[in-house]
C-alpha cells in the first residue's frame, strides 16, 4: 500500500504510498528423523525477508497484501524489501487507521535509511515506500508483520530500481533517472520519463507541529516563487504523520518538459 503526501497545482492532492524493514526469523520444526521444516504460527508466520526483490506493478503495489515470489536481485525488479515491522500490541488488523500509522512509523525511517542524504534531497527524488500486510490466511495463523518496500515511481507505473546499494542516492544534483518530476496528471515520475513539472527547489518549515494545509499552502505560495521558473508552479509536502516523524520539507515544481 502507499503513503500520503499533499500535492498542490495551486492546490491539488496526490496519493503516495509507503514502505518498511525489519529482520525476521524463521524457525525449524523437527518432528523426528527426516521431518520437514515448517514456519510456526505466530507474529512472524511466513514473514518476508529483508533484501528480497520482487517484480510487481503499480496496481499490485496498491493492494493490501503482495504475494509474488521473490526474484533474483541480479535481474530487473521494481521493489526490494527494506524492513519488516510488526503491528503494535493491542492493535487489530481491522483498525485500518492504526495499521496505517504503524506502517508509516516502520517504513518511513527505513526508506530514509535506504536512500540516505538529507530530507530535502530524498524528497526531490521519485523514490517512495510501499507497505503490505499478511494475507487473510497468514493473519489467521497469527502473522502480525508489516512489509516495507522501496520503489521508484514512473508516472502510471513502477520503474526498475537502478540500484540496490545503500545509500541509494548520490549527492545532488540528482540524475534524471531518479529525480522527481510530475506528469500532466500530477503523478510522480522520474525526470527521465515524460513529464510536465520538475522539482526545482525546496524549503523547510520551522514548525514541529503540522501547520495545517491552509497555512502550508499560503507559505508555499509565497516561498516557492523564488525556487521556480515561470509563473505557474506546484508544491507538495508530506502527511501530518510523516511531518511528526521529522520531514518538514516543501518541494516546489516548475512547469517544464525537460
């Protein structure tokens, strides 16, 4: 599933997603000579492995659970598991808002660590995190893990990850293959793909508390002017929860085709 940030053409919204990573353990259950191995019931029942790579589509990335088999990371892949978190005690899978908060708290720091660099550089890239929960069957066996993946937006699709190294981002300026642009429909894409807007500047708002969309829009209207070219621009910022985790960056976008 995907995280959220707000995107404004002058005011527009955009859905994003989110991702997580924690190591998991598997156990061997031996019931005598020649016994088969099995994963016991419990929070880590059939949990994914950090470092696993998968080839999935953007539509699959928007599902609650993802069940594709891992692929060889030496071949093309669109996501990689960067963390495996767990649902906090007392939270049930039916509590969607609480699950989303747990996923964001687990996956956001994992993505930050995987990308490296300051928030203003990370937020100027087209990378994102996706998160998934166990299937209904896995949950019935006690699974309470949350899978966090790193992915790279390419507009209406996910594009192949260009690297699996950490940090994934080099020092700026970011190359077009990972730099953040927007399509005409305001979908995040790499600047190497067809686009209508390019991230050309950022600024940080000095407020630990989320200022609210109206105030942020006023601030962006004033401060993005010096960070864009032309007379038309957009801006984006993260959700209140990600803001609370420390990302107070506003990204400004200039109208462009290059």
